[in-house]
């Protein structure tokens, strides 16, 4: 339902939006996305002028500042026909918040209206956009996975069902649900800074449920990754969540090697 | 009740250390949360969603037409023999109640559960005037005994354990020792029953008022609502002006949306639909029924971009769904209405400057909106309030500075890439975890500060482009 106005991306060149956190903290995840898209015969480019979607300022209440940064996004992706990002919250920012930020800006509003229809979170792009449900992957042995769904993937994008669909079609992969899977990990951008203790208590509950789960935990959102993996590191645990794109790209390589 | 919302941070920190509280709150909210899901999906998931959408549109239609519906309700209620009064703020509302009590020589009052009377501080006003008032909802009664405020809008003692309630009854009412919840409730029931029989006046709130028929509707589970509205000579109902619904059919939708969302029931045990005082042929009922419509800041909200907050039917589902509320319960929010909806109506009613932490007391996860039976967009309004804080210069100067700096960096490609490099260099060179200044040191208490990658994606892509030719 979040994609009802989206244009079909089939056969079009894809522009990657890596996001500011992805760029600085998890650049390999960006490479994984590129590898998967190229494997699916998509042409990928990377508009070099991109920085950030403006979400941190928007969520903190600084809408003028957010708008200014959002304009750089509109400029950077001016020529793009399809935008794909490995972060659901950034996709939701562009699709749901930009129209509000620019509603009184007749110069930019048409650009926003265009861009919101071509912006996809990575897994919903593959499943809903390209109509690909099966990546033809197989794991060497039966492995159990669980997902940490980001709040945006639950409530603002189609990523929850898309990521489950992709996993369900991997041979030897089984998906179970985490305890309290739909409860927020406590990040929330400015919330984790302003309300650090509260955010920390929410994180603690999330870490407990991840550590109690024997499955390998995957995640589709870069900000949750930074938050939860940071918490796991401070607990001196060896467990880490892995970004779904990194997992898929890794499996792709293993499959190719074994053929 | 004096507003304490600006101390949210300190109060939350205290509650975070209280393990018994966390246990009680998490257990109770989880039960209510699961109960709601089950009740909403009773027939099918789609059906639950349909109830939600019908309920949402019933309340939205009210908001489109509130002044006219209020007039209609007044007219119909008057025709039904009730006396309708209007109070613009809390002191007017309390004065009206006091006048009624005086005019009817009512020295003893029993009360049904009403958040609005908490909001206007009615009990204090009555007691100051020498009128005795007794809460008869079990939860509210417990709080009155312990001189506490509700921590939840539906289950006011949600923060308390059975043991602490038992001890309170032993100490305050001489109850013999028992560990049986049924026996504890039975003890309270006996005490309350006497009060019902001797009271001169009953005070309640109101869940809905049906405009087309002039009916005051109360949804309760303990039966005290029925006693309060039928045994004393006088019944006074205080209702917020947003409690109107247009038709009986809308009421039917909303009352089940309320019950299913609040407690996971299809319908509450008692649904009182009051159409006026006792008629000559009636066996019981009050001689007079007064309905006081209270504004107390609501019409100001009605005229603002926050009008949809007035669609709230006070079911508490957003509290039960909120991961922040789970951690700390309701008291740290510092006023009558806690949780997600409280974080919106508290600043709107009491002033943003008196509740400035509340809009930030949320990770914006959106669980509240999904749970809300009338689909109130709570995250949207929290964001708007944050923006109002910034625009009215109530935000912290440090934040203002940081956000300006952030904007300058992020809006320029050069600034962005230099800052990324600097961050990577800095975090690799220094024990960043230990030297973070406020406000980031709080972050580092719970998570390892992220290691910035030595190579950004920008540079990786450049290399790839070179390699691919
Ligand atoms: S905002 Fe919605 S969920 Fe929260 S109390 Fe009001 S009606 Fe219930």
C-alpha cells in the first residue's frame, strides 16, 4: 500500500542512495547492494553529490535545516529514474516527509512529487519493484534466521514482507521470529541522545531478546544496525546483526564459487 | 494537579531503576496489548481494521461539525430533562460542581472514574470546601487511599503490584491479611457499598454523548458507575466538549472500538446510557442530572493543527503499545495524561514551555498510531511539537548550534566528505568512547560508539568505477 503510486522500475538505471550513515559506517553494505543489483542485470550508478536525506534534523524538529539538506538530495538525484537505498527510514523520509517539507515551495514540489514515486527501500525494490521473489540461492547447510525489523520497515515500507519473501526462497534457510520482534530498539535518532537512559533501557530489552534467540539475526536498516551492534559490542558479545544485503551478497558469492 | 512534566528526564531515570515497577508495568501492558490484538482480530484481521477505520471516521466527522453537534446535544439533553452547563476552564468547572453541591445540601459525594475530574483537580476543590468525596472505581480508590495519581488512563494502578495494594488496605482500612486478589477486592467492595447508599451526589465523567438522542454513555467494568448514577439524589457528569458522537450508530461502533482496544473485551461489563433523571414510573435514579461540558483548552486545540488529538477516546492502547511507557510507567510524564497521547495533549493544554521534554519522549517508532482505534497520527504531532519548540526558541541552545553546524556540513559536498574523513580519523585515533562530551556521553553509556570506516562508499565507488573502466 505504500507503493501504490510507484512507477515500474523495470529496465531503468538504478541510482544508489547510500545514506550518510551507510557511507561513513557501512560502505561495504552499499557494495553488497550494488553486487546484487548488478547480478540481477540492473545498471547501477552513484550520484556523487549525495549526502544525507535530512532526517536527523527533521526528527529533531529542525525543519528549516532539514529542508536545506533535502534540497541537496533533490539536486543530486535530479537525473535519476530509480532510487534505491538500503535504509527504510531514509526511503520513508523522502516519500512521506518531503511532500510536507516542500508543500509551500512551488519550485521544488514537482521534483518531490517525481522523486517520491521512484524511491525504494532495497528489498521492496527487488520484490515489489522488479517482481523477483527468488534469488536462486542455496545455503550449504540448514540455517535459522530471525529479523530485526526496523520501525520504518514495519510501518512505512513494504520491507517486512519483502525480506521474508526473499529469505523464504533460499534453500536451507528458515526464518523464525524474535521475541517482541515489533518493539523498537530505542534508537530514534535524537531520542537516543536526548533520552539516553530510556533509549538504553529499550536497547537492553532488545539485546536480551537477540541474545536469547539462537538464530542468526539479520536487519534491513543501517541505523538500527549501528545502534544494536554498538550495544552488543559494549556487552562484549561476539554476536552481531548482519545487514540483509551483506548476507545476500555473501550467499551469492558462495553460490557462484560452488558452481 | 500541578504539572511536573519538565522533570520528565529525572523522574524517568528514577523509575528506570525501579525493578518492581518495570515488572508490573511490562506485565500489565503486555497483557492489555495482546488482549487488544486478539479482540480486534476476533472475527478476522480485516474486521479489526474495519472497526478502526469506522471508528476513526466517526470521530473525524464529529470534529468537522463539533459546534453544531454540541448545540444539538444540549438541545436534546435538555428535552430529556437534564440540565446542561458549560465551563470554560477548570476553575469554572469546579465552581459549578460546588454550587450544585451547595444548592442540594450534598455533603457526601461518590465518584466514578473520570480523567477529566483529575484534569480539573475536582477532588481537591471539593475537599477544600469541606465536601467529602470518595472514589469508587477500585483503582481510583486505591490511589485515593495512597494519595497518588493515576499512572494510566484506563488502569490507573497499573504501576502497583498486588502485594503493595494488599499492604495498603491492611494499613489504611484494617483489612485482615490475605493474598487472594478476590478477597482484597471483596473487602473494598464492602467498604464502598455503604458509601453508595449514604451519598447525596454522584459524580462521573462520560465516555460518549450521543447528540441525536441526547444520551450520556458510560462504559465501566465494576458496576460502580451504575451505582454512582442511580443511587444518590443528584448526578453530575463532567465531560470534555470532544466527547460528542453524532449518532447512536456511531456510538455502537465507538464503544466496541473502545472496549476492544482498552481491555480486549468485546464490550465492557456495564454500558450505561443515561437519558435523563428518574421518571415518575422509574423505580430508581437521581432526581436531577447535570451535564457540565468542559472546554479547558480544548477549543484552542480544535482550532489548531493538532485538532485530531481531540478524536481520542481515552482507550489507553497507545500507552500499552509504547516502548517508552513500558520502561517507566505513567508518572514521569508529570501530569494527568501520560504516554504517547499525553505527550501531545499535556503541552497543548498546559503550555509547551511547561512540558518541553514530552515531545522528545518518543523514538517515533509509530506503534502508538498503529494501535490507536481512531488512527490518531501521534508521531506526526510529536514531530510538529518538536518543530514548535524550535520555532518558539524553546529548544536547547546547544542543539540549535549543533543542528546549524550539521546543516552546513550536510548541505555541501565538500563539507560532507571532509567531515566524514575527520570523523574516521578522529574515531580511529582517540578512545572516542571515553571522551565523548555531553550530550553524547549518554549514548556511549549503552553502546560502543560506531567506528567510522576508513573508506567511505564515495571513495569505494570511485575505485570501482576506475576498475570497471
Ligand atoms: S490516542 Fe488513540 S490509542 Fe491513545 S488513548 Fe487516545 S484513542 Fe486510545
